[in-house]
């Protein structure tokens, strides 16, 4: 457990962070990804077509034009009897056919008339030149307009329509509606069950599936049907993808891997066509495994509670239809992974679809030790390494956190010029993963360092004074990148699955002790306690609304969990008046806990001062140093209060030593 002194700048940063897997992320942007590029290409091609057609039409309109000559040249041509005929159009342009011209259109000249028609008549008078007025061909004008305007438009609409229809049909031109499954097919994942640690129950459930993929006939011969779909449920990073890969690896079958959000696009029908395509491809390669990660992106319930979306619903319908459609004896297994099973459509979960649910939860102490071992097998370790201690310090961490910690530890070992990873590196890596890197360049003022020291020692002292609290492992005032200006690291002596009411109350007092120390010592308070306040309030709320631990409401359940595996947050499920009463009750609990923290700290002000003073100088102290100073100060205090008694105690000790 960590007690943070919250950096004011960083308070809101975490809240603003977007879920990387949010399926709605940028999904409205039509120019996103490959499809956006394709659409752009189509539009550009249409524009090019239009331009070409326009040019062709212009050419048609001016198709008498060959070469433009000056009026003077035309006059000299007339005078030299080189002109056969002259046509004049309304805009004063002359179309001149020379005598040598044999064809009808090729060798003609265009001349802009200078002066008026009388002058021209004068020039041509008495010569053997056919003179006529050019009649404007309405038909030709209309045709040229059609060519320049209507045809490009027609091309655009026909093209667009064709694309839309081909997308609906599956794949088709440019493959907009094509499943990306082919891109993600792996013939050999190279992962086996030995790579997945700490998820024994989940592995056991999957063993049967592997056997089925190995030998479907064994099951089908006695009429047993095997699950078509298995839903892997659990928080992010617990190894769902890894487990799916291990199933494929163990069974030695191809592995298709896609994310639910990859199906859903801006065009309605694309997702459905991708699902069709995926199943077609998978059926060809059966026996195989299709793994759909974040299946909630398409499998969200179709009722309005979670917001509807045509494209998603069509995709889901197609998935349901495909799952019904294939014969399970084909040894095609669909594995879905989600961390929000509660939002999934009921139809997806009924027998014959995802009828088996495998929970891949956060590992327990034993699980964490074995995950650490799996990942540490790839790095050099020295003899100081104790996985038990690391596993105890990482309660609540998932597989990916632990993998990350081992890697961080290896990097730290290299940084410190060591050849093997030591326990110190691993402990430091735990902190790097949980609270970020040390922020060495951050310079805090002397006053701020004093405040942070007292705040942290306040937490640690109250935790040490209450026997229900976990022992203190480390206290530091070195700021970290994830927002903590200082923190206390507490490590439980053993893994706990239950918390008693007294333990929860002790936790609340511990959380508020930092703020209490600030008030007692400085007579003022800072913004540093925001994280503590949030956590203390959460515990109070859960005690009242979920755990039935309040006098006022007794065993009444007043809240329901929103999602079990993601935030674990609960929403109130009671009347407004009750909710207001709950708030008042929370306030009273917090006030009482704060008062208790202040009483404990005032009674031990001497210890608080001594350790805080030491921490300001040292910046980081271990739990052992902390306990040594605390015990020294307490025994000094007792001696000062009753010197006789302590003298007797010393004598008694000497005597017992002699015996
Ligand atoms: P999820 O799909 O549940 O979000 P992943 O399977 O993608 O999690 O896990 C990410 C990484 O974390 C894995 O590649 C692996 O290195 C590590 N990991 C997670 N869980 C385990 C586990 N149970 N055993 C070993 N490694 C694990």
C-alpha cells in the first residue's frame, strides 16, 4: 500500500488519460487509417476523371481550332489567294480554311477579326473565297455541356454506389470490408502453458479445449459437443491474450487474432462483412483458434442502456449468426477476451455461443511468485533475490506489471553497472512501476521538504502505532514522476483476502494522518492530501454502502458495482434522501478518523519530530530505521517520566542476563 503526498500539478493528469482500447476513440474520423486513405483515393480519382472529361468536352467545343494566326497573316493569305473559305462566328472569330487543305477540319486557322464585318467584306470582295456565317450548333453545345458536367457526376455516383455495395458484400474493391484476419494469422504462436504462470484454474479449463482441438473425433464420436466460444474474463494485463496464444501453441493450430474495435468502422455494414470474411477464412484453416480481444467493443448489449450504434449492432448480429452457423465438430474455436463482461449482450453469452467463461483474475501471492519466476528466468539474478518479498510488496499487481518490473530491474542493474539483477533492483523497479521514476531534478524548497516529511512520517507513525496496520517498509521524500512528492510504502506480512472492520478503520485513520500531522505541526494544511482524502472517502463509502459496516444503515446494500475488473467503482443504488444520509455518515466517519489520527500524533509528537527531522536529512529511510528511532524515543520518554521504574527494569534485565 502507498500513501502519497500528491503533487498539485499532477492531480488531474491521470483522470484525463484516455483508455487506449476505447473503441470510440477517433472512430468518427472518416479519414482514419487505411479506409480513410482509400476514400481519399476514390475522391481524387473522381476529380481526375471530371477534369479529363472537362478537357475532352472543351476539345469538342473547339474542335475546329488548329492554329491561331494573326489578322495580318490572314490578310496576306487572302491577298496571296491562299484562302479557300472563311466562316465567321458571332463572337468575331474567323475560321479560315486554306486552299491547300483537303480534309474538312484538320488544317484550318483561327483568327480574331480586327475591325468590323464591312472591312472583311471589302477584303474578300471579288475573290474566290467562300464566305459564310458560322451557325451555332445548339446540339453540340448541349452535348459538350453533358460531357463536361453530367458524365463526371455520373461516374462519381456510379463509382460510389459500387464501392458501397461491394463493401456490403464483403471485401470487394480495395478491400474496405475485408477482414484483417489474414494479416493476423500466426501458424505458430510459440507460447505454451508453461509461459502462463499463476493462472492454474484458467489453464485447467483450457486444457480440455486443447484436447478437443487435438482430437475432435474423440468427443464427437460419443456425441459430445464442445464449446464454440470461450470468454476469457479479467482485468487488463492478467494474461488473457497470452493464455489464448498458449491454447493455440499447445494445440498446434493457427491462431487468428483481432481486436473487437477493428471490426467497427464508420460505414454501416463493414464490420458485418469483416466478420463474414473472418469466419470464411477461419473455416478454411480449421482446426484453428480465432481470438477476439476486447470483444465488448462489438458485443455490447443492444439495449439502450449502453448507447446504440447501427454499425456495432450489425456486426454483433453477424457474429451471432456466424457462431450459430458453423459446425462445432469443425474444431474452430472462438476465444473472446473482455474486462467488462457485464456490458455484453445476453445473446452472445447463451449456450451455443460464448457458453464457457474462464476467469483470468489478478494473481495471488503464489501466482505472483510464479509469474516473477517465469519472467526472471530470462534474466541473470544474483543470490540476494527473494521473490516472496517482491510478491508481498506487489499485492494487486497483474502479470504485465510483474513482467514490466522484472524488465525494469534488469535495466536498473545495467544502469548501475552490475552483471546480475539484485533484490535492490527489483524493489526499486516495483516503485518505478507503481509510482514512477525518481524526479531528481525537482528542487523543493526547505519548507516544502519539511511539510512533506511531516506528512509522510504522520502516515507511517500512525500505521506503526495501530496494531491493525501493515508494517512500514520505506518512507521517502524523493519526488516521483507519477505525481508523488513523497510516500510511505507499506508491505503486508502475508497475503490477505479479507479485511475486518477494525482494519478498514485503521486504514482510514492512516490515510488521514498525513493531513493531521500538517495541521498539528504547521497550523495550516496543504493540497498534498488529495489522494489520501479520495481513498479514505472511498473506503468509508464502501463500508457503509457495500459491506454493511455502519450503525445507521446496517446490512442494507446501497450501491452496486459498476464494473468488477476495470475500475471496481460502485454506483449508488438508493433514494436521493438515503444518498444524502450516506454522505453525512461518510463525513462523520472521516471526522472521527481524523480526530483519532490527531490524538495519536499529539501523544507521540516527540517521535514525529525526531523522525521527520531525520527524514529531511536522509530523504529516504527504511522501515527498520523508522522502528529503531521510534522505539528509542518512546523508551527515552518512558525513562524521563519514571526513572526509578526504568532503573529497576534495567536491573531486572541484567539479573536475567546473569542467570
Ligand atoms: P491481457 O490480454 O489480459 O490484457 P496480456 O496477455 O496481453 O494481458 O499480457 C501482457 C503481458 O503480460 C504478457 O505478454 C506477459 O508478458 C505478461 N503476463 C500477463 N499475465 C501473465 C501470466 N499469467 N504469466 C506470465 N506472464 C504474464
